[in-house]
C-alpha cells in the first residue's frame, strides 16, 4: 500500500487543500489527511469538527482517509507506514517554511520523503487564515471553501438565534 500523509491544521479545509488532496490521490493508493491537534495555534474548530468537515467533502474518493495526530509528524507517519508526506506549495512565500520543515523531517526520519504539490492557480491566494477573516467580517467565502465549511464558518462567527415556535 503506497500511503501518503497530508498533514495540516485545516482550520478549516479550503478548496486549495482539497485540490492538493485530489492530486495526491492520483499518485498514492491512500492519502491520509492528518489534522494536527496542535492547540498552540488556538484553532477555531475542534479537531473532531475539522475531521468531520473534511470527511464530508472527501467521501466520494475511496483513496482518502481522515484522522488526527498529535506529537511529531514523522513519528505519526512512521506509525501508519507512510512513504511520503504531501504538502501544498502555493507561492514562493510558502517555500522557506516548507523547505525548512521538509529538511527537518528528513533529518528526523530519512526514510520518509516530502512531496510538494501545487494547487490550481486560482486557489493560490486562498488560505484558512484569510478565509476566517473574511467570514468573521461577514464577507462571502463562496468559491474559497466547500459549502459545509462556509456554513460552519457562518455558524461559528455569526450564530443565528433559534427560531421561535
Ligand atoms: O497547516 P499547517 O499549520 O501549515 O500545518 C503545519 C503542520 C501541522 C504540518 C506542522 O506544524 C507539523 O508537522 N506539526 C507537528 C509537529 C512536528 O512534527 N513538528 C516538526 C515539523 S519540522
């Protein structure tokens, strides 16, 4: 089983992430989307909610599985016998951090390769951080995230009071 781990915060998943996941699923027999439980980043959505949002939009593809992980990424990837880590590269600005992470992960576990995939150019300016800001300020996030995520963002930032009977 040629398995890759696609790790990230996914707070929340965007259409750019989904594009990378689909591309990875054409290369690997299984893509394990691994949601980092990293509470240092104070995520908007719990790991359980992030997983549920991703599962809903990847259900159509039998090569994709979703889980969470804690601790070192290379330890998790080793524990699931992954041969590669997948990361998306949107622009040159991503490169420095991604390069450092890839080399550090290789130092920690030389058997696991990092593969970079580039999402479609119309997704290159999307990030979870910017999408959250737009949603928080009441802007329209259609086209940046799947529908279930747009609903979850609206609910998180602008919860509607329950309707009276
Ligand atoms: O979506 P993000 O926030 O860019 O994902 C970053 C993530 C979660 C992949 C990275 O922070 C990570 O791998 N965290 C796990 C802890 C770890 O292994 N750190 C050393 C990486 S060099």
